[in-house]
C-alpha cells in the first residue's frame, strides 16, 4: 500500500482535512501502519501537483487555516486503476532468509542446520505473540484486525512448513556443487562477429 492510494481512497468518500486524514488512515488500517503527519501533507502536496486532489473552499470559522482536500476526476481514475491492479508477491523470489541459508550452505561458517534452527525459534516466537494477540482481539469490534492477524499467522505457518522441508532435504542440499564464478567477456563483440550476425 502507498500513502497516496490510502489518501485517495479516503478522499473518494468525502473531502477531508489533512489532520483528519491521518486519523482516518490509522482508524482504518490500525496504528501499526506508522504514517507521520508530515508524510500525509507531503503526499497531499504531490497529489495536488499531479492533479489527483484539489483544495476545497474552507468552511466553518472564517479565516481558519484549515484546508480540506477532495478527489479530482483524475484522482478517481488513479484510484480505480490501483484497485483493479493485483499486488505483486515477487518478494518471495528475493527472500532474505533464503539468501542466508544458501550462503551458509556454500560458504559457512554457520551450517545450514544452525541457520534453520535460529530462524525456526524466531518464527515460533512470532507465532506465539500473534496467537496471543488473536486471542485478545474482540471479534465483534476488531474483525479487520483479526483478519490481518490470521493472514500473518497463515504466512508464518507456511514459512515453518518450508523450514521443515529444507531440513529434511539438507543431505541433498549438501550435494549441490559450489557456485563458480564464470568470467563473461567484457565490451562489444569484434566487428567481424557483428557482421556475421547481421548477414
């Protein structure tokens, strides 16, 4: 989620003051989404520059230095585009723990078994904490928060199963050959090679 799209979503419902936007983001997503007030105003400024939001005439006390923002038609189009676009999960292929595990396998000094053990302890500790938070949440008034906790717990369960799978295949992993540096030619190929490719 970007701050910009969170603000566009809220402004889609009604024109809103900057300080109210900050409170509505936290009320909607929970105070674990840390967004400072300065970030709200800098995002509003960029969004106004880009034609996504517009300042509304001040209402209430005359001379008050409060500015409400509303969504423009371009802002509505951008919001609809964002809602219609799936979020990529490509982070799974650049997983930091996977990198640590492979580096321990190939280069040490810690063994992959030790690295797996340390990670499992951490995940179990996180699981314990999230399970406690889920038990303390009120299903009647905190359903969105419960859904987020369930998502986090399910991801942890999947990570723990993956660690188990890696552990059962450690003997196979140890048979993987060490990576080798392969020198790649530098610079452009000789002109004769280029001529051969185009002929």
